[in-house]
C-alpha cells in the first residue's frame, strides 16, 4: 500500500497531458496546481488512513486473489459486511475532508467489471475475467488510483451511438489487430482522472447489436499515447488563487475535480481489454457500476452533510442565536435528513446479494433510491444551512480586505459576531457554508452517479408495481388471480 506522500510523488512520474484554462500544465507540477492540489490532498487521505490503526478496519481489506492486505478502494466485495464497511468508510472520509476523494469511481468500476467479465466468459467462453483478475492484482499491488470512465459526451441524446452524425461522440473501437485494439472518442465529467494512474473505460448505456464497436471495456494508463485531459471549471475556482479564508475548504477543495478525457486513437493491448463487441453485456456493466456507485451517496454525502450541519450550528453559536428554538428545529431537520440518506445506503448494502462471480452486490432498488434521496435532501439540508447562516455568506468582503492596513479594521469590527470569536474565524465558517451549499457542490449532488431520471428509470422498473396493485386489490376485497 502507498502512503499519501508516496501517492502524490507517484503522480509526478506520469507523462500526463492536462490542459487547464487553455494551457498545458507540466506533469510534475500538476499535484501542486492551485486548482488541483485540493483534490490530490483529499485523495491522499484515502491512502494515509489505511496506515492509521484507528481506521485500518474500514480502510483495508484482505485480497481474495493474493491474501495480501490491500487498501479497501482496490477490493472486490466478498460479503455483505464489506458492502456495509464501504458506506461507513465513505462517511468517515467525508467527515475528514468535507468533500469528494474521487477514488470510489474506480473502485465501483472494478467491482462492476469483475462480475460482468465472469458472466460474459460463462456465456461466450471468452477469457476476459482472467485478464481482468491480472489487472486487478496489479492495481492491488501498486495501490494505484483508477478512474472509472463511463460517461460519453453523447451528442444528440435522441440517437443511439451508431446513429450519431459524428461516430466519436461515444468511445468506440476503430481498429483491431493481433496485438490489441485502437479506441477513439472521449469521456466526460471524469472525477479524479487527472490525479489517477489508470482509467477503466466502460460503455455508457445498454447497446444494440448495431452498436457493436461501442461495446468496449478496457484499462489504460491516464498518460497513454493519444490521451489528453481538459480540466473543468468549478464555481469559485478563482478563489484558489487567493487567501485560504476565501476558499472555505482550502486544504481539500470542493467536489471531485472533473475533466474531459479525449482518446485520440489510443492503443490498448488485448490483455487490458475486458469487453469487445459483446453488446448484450453492456447494460449489465452499466447497471452494476451505477448501482455500486449510487450505494455510496448516503455515505459520502452523509459525511459531507455532517460538516454542513456542524458549520451551520457553529455559525449559530458565533452569531449568538444557537439557543433559538427555530434554529434548533432546523438543525434537527438537517440531522434527520442526513441520517435518512445514510440509512438507505446502509440498507442497500445490508440487503446485498452474492453474484455468480462470488462477489457481493448491492440491492439495486435501494441503491437507486439512495442516490435519488441525495438529489433532493441535500438541497433541503443546504437550504437550511444558508437560512441559519444568514445573508452575509453572500456579501462578505475578502480576506485581502480583512488584512488591509486601511480598511481591515472595519471588516474586523463590523463582521464580528459574539465576543470571544474572531472575525477571521467567523469568515472561515461562512465561506465553508458558502462553498459547500452552492455552485458546483450542489450540482454534483444532483448529477453525480447519474441524473435523477436515471435512478427513477431503475427504481420504477425494480419496484414491482403490479405486485403492489394486486396486494392492494386483495385487501380491498377485489377478486384477483394469484
Ligand atoms: Fe466517492 Fe462519488 Fe462521493 Fe466522490 S462524489 S466521494 S467519487 S461517491
Ligand atoms: Fe460521483
């Protein structure tokens, strides 16, 4: 296993091509770039805590392939207990960082690919699973960070991949030879990609036989020839060039640090190809990945909401109205919503089932409901935090104003709350609430792990409405056939 420091240093050894605001960032300097370093710091926590005896039980696991101790983020779930521990680990990590540590995407992609390749081989006699196990062992041994790469740009959403006027709007195979395949296209919203070592490419949706070239799952280094990354903007990212007070969460940043990853005719050797043309398994890979990833959200956002609740309550103390009954009731509402988020993630894990590959998988209905809760309750939790904090979180002057020899005394004097709390500390908490309850952070709760409609499609299918109707009719005394 790597420590956080080793992880950071390992990132400098890559030849990764990253563009940010129109310019290429030298690979060695990337982990220190003001727009990126927070994301690197939060991912580092997933490495460091694996060595902390207090968190070892959550952060590490025993590899079912080698028997070695590994970081849990490289593990294939071997029991319901593993599924539950994952959610607990995420809540704990969010409490430490207040943000996204990005490593779950690759973790979920590896778990989805593990079981899907097993079942594909059973049907077609292919050898994808053995290949994938070798890749997994490599990841477990190196402790590399893997970026799960699913979402294609998708172009005209009313058309299937093979119907698009530009064939590259979904990643596809453009060449096959005796050594491997060549792929072209792009993957969008790639969380943690620029600070990962490898990427695991998956199809973005269920596919039909005519979409054969788009049924591709494979792994490649993030710095493979032909790959480039264009880093996305975040709301308030310009603040990262300013003082730490203005950033709210200066050490770990806000949400994941996403990019567009462009794949310009990238070669992938056969030993790294885990699906190539099996369109009937694309849907399985997508739903397994989506469900594993949606399992996370009550853990990850539960922990993030713990910080929002803590910040709102601390702000109430700093403002002198913590004892007001309406404030207490709003905080209680936030607690209730947060624990409801968490409960559903724990439930979908506790109701996990074993797959033919031997690994454990979440209850899909509950996992989708869990993520859907996040698209709604986080907005309410954040609304309450802004309500409690007061309007000054939107009108506060900058740290530079606070430190100005000419006007600092006015900021100090007129932005003070109760005695005994410095204006600087009150500003810090206000900025934390500001960044955690708005802009990019809020959009991530809506669309991360799939947009609300994607979850609705899944849970409406899985809920068995006909059985509910039948049960109701029976109780009402209407005759129904069993
Ligand atoms: Fe993990 Fe996604 Fe949460 Fe980030 S947002 S911590 S990748 S589950
Ligand atoms: Fe996500």
